[in-house]
């Protein structure tokens, strides 16, 4: 399903069909056997993305694992983007319990302001796997401030899902903040992103995901920010001339549940959910890397779009401009959100320090190996 010609997903609130218990009767194996009544539950997941996306792949694997782990007692149904309405409709429905589970990314900032932390630029490391591990380590994923900021809005965060680098597309090459001057760039609807792109010198504009293709085609937008797979799957790349890799941020979604529904799950089911999301951390990392690589290939094979990779000096200019936005985040979310930001920054620093220590520990060995090689070469 493609939504490129405008947002067509008017709320198909087929939610009566979503969730709840459906008693089913298993066929008796022999004439004498009593019919066995089993209760099959259906859990729905509202996706912000269409079929073929990272969220879809996550949902499909989650469905498979949950079904397996509950011996078929739970079936999980996916509602791809458009089926439950627009992005904020999805969040409203999971908050209200009309759908049990959902993803929330940049637009979620209006519902859970603290989630805008995931929109901050230049906070994470340059290593995607390491970022995924930091975000899903229980020190962060189960951090009380994170959990409470969601629970206060009737949501329960379950996993943090990075979907790849956020890549700029534009109708001109962007290498410096000056290049952003006068560029109407679409950001997801959160203040932090608007502040970030204003700091870079651009003109941020908010628009629904499903309206972006026409927005760019009609010239209402000059630029867009998406992971590569989305530039391809929504055909955005067809109406842009440049893809610019600044590695300034990952696209990050939170996989979350309705709070009341989650609290009502048996301890056994809660454990199954937790075990599943932990199992999905390396799985979805591999999927996102593969999808983003494959889709970049498709884009370059099917268009003459130019790829621009910023140098570390060029990135630094944007990084410098992004730092004061951390203060804006702190002002917006108060003490709890600020503590959470500091926890994330601490985890990143810890991971970097561990890397440096590992490198230093490996160095004598490397030196020794080099000496041995030199000695061997001299003989
Ligand atoms: O830009 C957006 O609005 C959307 N982009 C992606 C890749 N996923 C969902 C999000 O809402």
C-alpha cells in the first residue's frame, strides 16, 4: 500500500474487531473426546508506517514470537499507517485502550513531551548497534523517569527502536548551516525539532507523514528528514535532488502499550512481552541496517539523486548549533525530563569510555604483534 498521493488514511476505526477475547472451540480429536474451549486473545499494534517498513517488520516478528511463546493463546494484529487515521489518532487510540500497542516517534512529543529527547541531535554515538544497546539497557529503558513520563499519559514504554540515521533530502546540497537559509524543511510535529532546525538556519514546517509526497511535489517543502528506507518506500526521493548524510540523529520510535491494559496482564504475559522485546533488540537492528542499505541501492539505481556525506568538520558546525537546544529541552520538560536526558548522556559517555579503555588495553598487544611482525620480516 502506498500513501504517496496524499493522506488517505481517514480513521478506519475497525477497533471493535481489535483486541478482546474470542473464545474458540478446538475440534475434538476423537468422537469421544470432550470439545476443548480455548480463549484466543487478539492484541492490536498501531503502526506509524506502512507494510515493508521497520515498524512493520518489528510488529510481524513480535506477533510471531508472542504467538509461539503463548502457545497460540495470543494473536497479534498489525494496523499499518493509515488504518487507524493519522499519527496523533494512533496515540489517542492507544491512550484510550482502543488499541493495545503502538509505536510513537517524533509526533509523540505532543502527547509525551519527554519523548522529544529522542529527537535531540548529536547526543548518541556514531555506532548504531551501541546506540540500540544503550537505549534498551534497563538503566535507560526501565528508568523510572522514562517510565513515569509515559505512564502519566496512560502509556507504558516497552522498547526503544532506532530505525536508522535520519537523512536529509533537499532540492539543493546542504553542507553548511548557511545552505539551510530559506529552506522549508518538514519536521515531525515537535517543538524540539523546530528549535533544532531553526538553530541550523532553516524554516521548519510541520506536515502529516502521508501528505509529504505532495508537499514536496507541489513545492510547499524544499526538504525532508527520514531514514533511508522511508525516503524510498514513500517515494519521497523521486521529488528531491539530494540525500544528505550528516549522522546527526537516529530515527527513534518507542514501542508502547496502553497502561491499564498492560497493568492488567498476568505476570506470565508481562514476562513474555519483556522477553520478546529484549529478543527483538538485535533482530530489529539487523533488519533496519539491511532495509536502509537495500533501499539506498534501490534509490540510486532508480534515480540520479546525489548523495552528500558530511565530513566531521562539516558535522561539527551543526553539532555546535545543536548544543543550546539541550537547554530548550530542559526548559520544556522540567526536572524529570532533564534527569532522563542526563542519564542518556551519561550512558553514552560510559560507552565511549569503555571503548577507549578497550582500545588502550588492546594497544600493547597490537604493539607486540607489530614488533613480532617486524622481527619476523627482518629474519
Ligand atoms: O516522518 C514521519 O512522520 C514518519 N517517518 C517515519 C520513518 N516513521 C513514522 C513517522 O511518523
